[in-house]
C-alpha cells in the first residue's frame, strides 16, 4: 500500500537524519512545543484577516496567539510594526517589494556569485515588479560589501531600494555606513535577515532596524529554528495597510495559523533562551572554522577570525558538488555554493552552518571533532565508511533539542 510505504519512508528518513551531522546553514530543528503547534487543530482552520477582525468566525483563541507572536517579534527585533503572516521568507521579500517599489524602479543588491540571494536579482522575483537591478560592489578578500565603492555607486545611480543580507552571511552588513547616502538620494534599505534572524533575536548580531534599515524581512526556520514562515517588520507604521494587502489578497488567500502558532512559541523561546543559543552558535562556528583551517582546509577569511555568524565558508578547490556528495556518503549534510571567482557551472565552495548542531547541544569540543571529520573527507585523509561510523557515534549522544521549552 502507498500509505504504508509513505510511513516507512518517513520513519526511515527520521532514523537516517538522527545518525547525520546536519551543517546546512539554512536548516534547523524545531522544538517539541513548536512541533506540537503544527499538528494542532489550527492546521484545519481559515484565519483570514487580523487579530480581532477576521473574515471567518471561531478565531478568538488564535487571535491571542497571533497577537503574542506580533508583540514578541516587535520586542525581539526592535520594531514598531511586525507582520507574522507571510508564508515564507520569499513571500516576506515579495511583500517588501510590493510595499516599497514601483515599476521600473532601480534596485541595488549583490549578485548570486557574491553571496546574494536569487530573490534579490532581476532573474528572480524582482522581475515581477519590472524592477531594474544593478549591483553593489563586493570586497572578495573580506567577503562583504565594499563600502566606499558602493557609496560612490549609490550616489551616482540613485536607486530606490538597496537590499542587504546574503545567502553566505559571514559578517554584519554595513547598514550604518550606507544609511546616510541612501537618505540623501531617497533610497530605502531592505535588510533580508533570513539567515541571521535568530542571531539578531538573541542579541548576538547587529540589529538592522536600530542601525537604520527601513524594512526587515526574514524566514523563521534557519537560525531562529521555528517552522517555515516569514516575517516583515519596520519602524514606519504607515506601511501597515500595504503590507497586509500584499499578503492577503495579493499573494495568498489564507495565512497558516498552525505555523504562526509555532512561530509564536519559537519567539517565546528566544525571549528566554535566545542569548545563550545564539552566542553558542557563533562560538561553535568559530571553533569549527579553526578546526578545519588547522586540518588544512581552505576556510575563507582567516584574517577576520573566519566568521561572526553561524556560517563557515570553505573553498574545496575542485568541485563543490562532488565534495558535498562525498560528505553525504559519510552522513555529513552540507551544500555547495558559488565563490566570486567561480563560474556558475563549476562552484568550488562548501557552506557550513552550526545552528542545528548547536541546538542539539554540541559545543566547542564537538566542533573540533566535526572539523576533523569534514577535513578527512574533503582532503581524502580517511575513508567515508570510517568517518560515517564516527559520525553516528557522535550523533548518538546528541538527540535532545536544547534552548527551548519542554
């Protein structure tokens, strides 16, 4: 029966992932309390509208849940307004574009080869808004925006929107540095915090809205570790009507109440555990990077202590895709990416994130071992079978989810 096969594959997947080290920077594990919200009756309901003003009856308890999520998002991200109804980080970006752009407006962002996200470029969703796109200048050595050259370009081209935030997010973005010139030319700053939202909420990274960003968008499933959902936030409440209209009816006909409940729980957990969790994520990333570097792997930015976030970037020299597949055979889950010097067809980068392993309770001691396992595969120092066995032994002791309510 198909039903039994589906359940068997779910069980096999859960067992398999329980024996793996997941280092994908865009993934995490939800807390048991958040998982419980996803399987609740809220999954069956329509909750169109805003707390206290719904199109359907029967939402009085959900009103309290959503309002709690809104209040916590405003508190943790220092925003005067927050909307928790976007179905994903991509929809949060769509909402921002709908709110801030007119057809033909010029947008400046980073290209994919310089760690920009595909939703930030003209070949992605910006095409829906007939936006023109030019690129900020990039400092390859320091793996961040080249501030002086970008300021000069913004001054010359006078864009309507600058997008900050990347897919390979090593260091804080220069919000303060770009804010003055953006104000001079009448340009808004959108900070896509998808990767670092948990670090921001945990007070361990820059706070974009406090530093001058006009708009904040992010997904809630990466360093935040909640269900896959999106949030938009800002300090200008005049955007409220357009944001709400963008989400319903422009892009959806109903928000996902069970996901919003899961996000509310996640934000409540960050209010209590966020600083400890986010600080340990960064400590683990620095330790992992040092371990890899000491083993002989080419880790980016050693002169800057490798990273200030959850992310570690490596250049494996040959094929990043082959390295990813070899690591997968040893039960180490990663993803490849394009470095600035690569062609799109031959990426040599491997992206690593410590957010999930940290939430499973691993600390610096374990990160040193993980770095050794990674290096053994990347540099062909040991067999995949041997490392796979060591990975399973390590992972066996880390099954419980930390930094959350139980």
